[in-house]
C-alpha cells in the first residue's frame, strides 16, 4: 500500500531487499532459524488476536497490516537464511495445490460441494512425510 501517488509501488523484491538492508544495518542478521520460525508464529498469533472471540477484527486496517508486515519481515529473514526464493516457492506451491484441488471441482460448485471436494482431497492426497 503506497500512499504517495508520485512514487511507484514497491515490488516484493524491493521490499525483501529493504528488509534485509534494515536487518544487516543493525547487525540483526545472525538470528538462528529456530528463533525466526518462532517469531513468524508469534507474529501470526498477534495477527490472530485481532479476531479473537469474534468474526470482525478489533483494530483498524493499519494495525492489522503492521502485524501482517511483521510476519512477512520474519519470513523474509528466514527465507534469506535458507536461500529460498519466496516467489518461486509460492508458484511451486500453487502448482502443487492446483493438482490437489483441481479448479473444476470448485469453480462451479455450491458451498456444500466445495466443502465435500475439499474434504475428499484432504483425505486422498498423501502428504510427503519423508525426513
């Protein structure tokens, strides 16, 4: 969300570079992966707090956006540690998900049919559990 109409919107790559510059400029770039993974979960839980006990959020969009930004900031650091290309990973995951949940089972289906198709896919699709 860019509020300055004279500035072009930042790309994901721009944001990733800015995150890592911010981190390295402060010598925070030696956080262990375990700590980063925990931080992702903690920040995701802070996001969830906006919805605790109700469907509508507590707080405004800016506050929710800050929590989501925290999740992404830690995720970018985590990905950087493991040299993960987040964009490629997302595209690969979407491809895998499209095989697990084929669009023809969901696009024209009723809510009940979509739920049934989702449950069937969850049951039949074997998760890779090899360590």
